[in-house]
């Protein structure tokens, strides 16, 4: 039997939080309140300093409370985006730990999992976050299991990829707490035609992204995505896929318009750029994590593709 009291939610807003992710995760609760004609959910905004805090779009939202003030909540939603740990001071982490000790559900949207991990609250948990940040997160917190899903539930922890994935996470909560009928009614109000499966992929399928349905090419792309740190040679990849090196090279040229080696290098450099923008790993560490044998080789390749050195790229604001 659902409780008649509204669920109290504390929404932690960090500097440059994603407005899209915040709206996606909160709007289903607002609509649920309206359709139920009573408050099922009630939330208040909290930030490190209180007062106006700007989203990444520049839009300010007023936080009624700071993390210095204790708050009672059955659920906390951590909203971040770029540089999630930039303002993660001791007070923020202590506030999160206190809510965890009180038994609150811990939700993190977009890159919010960084804060939960930094607070030591993800041991033994399974999480997801925005696909651009998964590699950086895995480098910093290798003991936390990550998945490229829309959202994940693991005990009292719920994480989602940000963007519209917050809608699906909140709809699933509404269905569990107040029934599927209400959840579907809320989805209709959002013109959201289904509650997507948590395990649904975050990104466009490779066959659509790269414009090919060739099964060997798609398997090769999957192989390269899974071998960023230790990339296979053309010969090794061909053997794993059961084709000749010459045939694999021809397939890449025909279907992707570039050689196997070039595609692999660009894939690893894209991962390197993510690590440069989202971690404090050294250039050497990033070079090793993306399969380059030396900083010199990595730097030359990076500059050839992006027109700037890895060191300069790190100095440019996201």
C-alpha cells in the first residue's frame, strides 16, 4: 500500500549541471503529482553554497539550502555535468555520506556517479553514466562496475546516463511506487511512447552511425571498442574475425572509407580526448590507457587529428 505522505527528494545541483538531465528526471514527478491530484513527490534544491547556481546553459536556479544544513530526504538526486568533481569539497561528500547513513536512495544523473564514487558510496555497486564519461570514470574508479545502459538500479543506488534517460528512470520509479497505470499516463503527457528498458544502449547503433550493415565490419568495430588499451593488429583482428587481413582491410575501405589502422587510431584518440577533458590523468597515463607506445607518438597523432597538442587541449574549457 503506497504511503500517503509525499516522498521527500533533495536535489543536489553542482556547478554547470545539465538542465536537460534535471528536467528529465524531475518532470515525471511533477506530472505524477498533477495527475494524482495530490503531492506524491516533493523536492527542494541544494547546492554547495546555496543561492543561484548556473546550469551549463547559463540558466540560474535558486537552491534553497546549502550542504552545510542537514536535510531529511528519502531520495537524493545528484545533478552534475562537466567537471563533476570540481566543487566536490569535503562538505559535499560528507552531506552525501550522511544521507546514505540515513537510508536515503542515492540517484545520480549524467556524471553524478563521480560524486557518489568520490564519497565512497559505490563499493560493490553497478552504475552507468553519460557515455562520454564512462572511460574516465573507469580509469578513476576501476573497482566500480560500469555499463553503457540508460539507467541502472543497484540496491539503494540508481544511476542514469543523463539526457532523456532520466525520464525512463523516473517513470520506472513511479510505476514501482504508484503503479504502471500512472506511469503510462505520465509518459503520455511527456509524449514518451514507452518506458525504455534500462539496458537499452545510449548511443546510435553502429550500423546506423557508420552506415553499414556488413557483419564483419560491425564485429570489427565492437572488437576495437573493447581493445582501446591494447589494440589488435590488422593480422590479429582478422584472425579473431575469421577473415584474411587483406579482406578486412578491403571491407574497412569500402564500408567506412578509411583503413583499419586509421579507424582504430581515430577511435583511440577520441577516447584520449574524453580522458583529457574529464580526468586529471597525466598525458603519459592517457597515452598508455589508449594504446600508444610513447607520449611522443600519442602527441603527434593527437595533433594531426585535432590540430592541437594534448597539453593545450586540457587547458581549453569544455
